[in-house]
């Protein structure tokens, strides 16, 4: 099957334009990063993430409890958008999370390598949703994509979306493994055509993770996709986002290309772990370790 994406969409990327545009945005980041309201907005976009092989049920419970009590401790700061965990922690988070407007996201479908059978991928997605996940984050089959087998990539994502139904599917492109910006754009269109609700940069398990260049190109693809199909698709940079300027830079890239309509946690998420406490520290002017393991007394 020929998906003919290059006939429907503009796959080419002007790398000089991308670089110059990012340099212009970077020149404005320092000033924007001083704005505490801007930092609060960035905080509200976070998918608070723990994806360690050492994660335990206790860690899942800690995340749920900390997020549930967040507004009591910081009433002037909006809560995070979601908690993102491995499938084995979904139930622990579900049982401990009482904040009604915070979603539970689970990685699934053989994360992070996506190197397993499609039946297992579909089964894992279904089980995550049955355990209480609101959203699933899945990785494209990179081996097939790099081999030019776009139909298999498309078919798998389409089947995953069918299993998910109305639940959101965030498709991870693992942009650090893609050879060029044009490949990132092609992968973005492929995922969106297959039904992705979000396109996401990275697993956080590979370097480089989220880069300004990758996000810029993904936003260009999402803009063109919206113009040609009328469908909005969310954007999620993830991995390597640690400090306030990092988050402000990514926010400003989305703002520049996609505009105000995307600047909320329905359409924009930041996948991060350390970022939350660093943003809180900059917002409050005090060193904060609210979501860290030591702050919660968890052992794992």
C-alpha cells in the first residue's frame, strides 16, 4: 500500500529557516522565563513522569498522593496535567489520585523499543486502559520506519487507536533516532494520518531527546495537517527538559507556529520528571523538592 504522504503533504524541511527561527525565539527566552505567570502555565502542561526500571507501587502511590495534595500546598499554582507511568503502576496511581482534572497516562505497546508482536502491543494497550489509564503513550516501530516500511508503522498505530477508542493516544516518534528533519516531518504525518491524538518527541531513553529543531518541525507538520484536514493534533516534547528556560523555549516554539489555540494542556504537554520541582523553585523563589522521592519518604 502506498500511503502517498509526499503527495498530500509537504515533507521537505528548510533547515536554515528552522535554525534561524529557533535562534530568534531563543533570544527572547531569558526575559520570558522571568515571568512567574509564564512558569505557572508551563507547570500546568506537565505530564509528571517516572519511567525507571526500579519504579515500585510505592512510587506510583507517592505520585498520586503528591498530585492530589498539590493544590492544598500551592493554591495559587495550577496542577500538573497528568501522571505518566509504566503499566504496572497505573492501578497504584488510580487508587491514590483524587485530583479530578489530572489524567493518568501509561506508556504501552512495548515501550520504549516497540520491538514486540502487534498482538502484545494491542493487548497491553487494552489492559492499561482497563486498569484506569486515560491516555496511552506508544512508540512507532522505528525499525520498520527506518527500513521504509511505512505501511506497517501506519497499520500498527491505526490498530492501537482502534483499541483506544475515545482515549487519547500519544505517538512517540523517537526523533533522536531519525536521520533528518524531513524524516521527523514524515513520521509526524504518518502518525497523524493513523489517528494519533498527540505526536511526541521522545521516550527519554535515547539521546538526543526533545530538541528545539525536532519540536519546530513537528509543529510545522501539525499546522499543515490542521490546515488540510481540519483536525487538531496535540504536541508533546519529552525527555531532557529540566529547567524553566527549557520549558519556556518549547512553549514559545508552539506559540510561534501553532498559536494560542494550542497553548493549554488539552493540546500541549511537557513530558518531564525533574522539571516540575525546578519550575516550582523558580515560581516560589525557594528550593522545592515536592515531587522528589526524598520529599515523600519513598523507598525504591
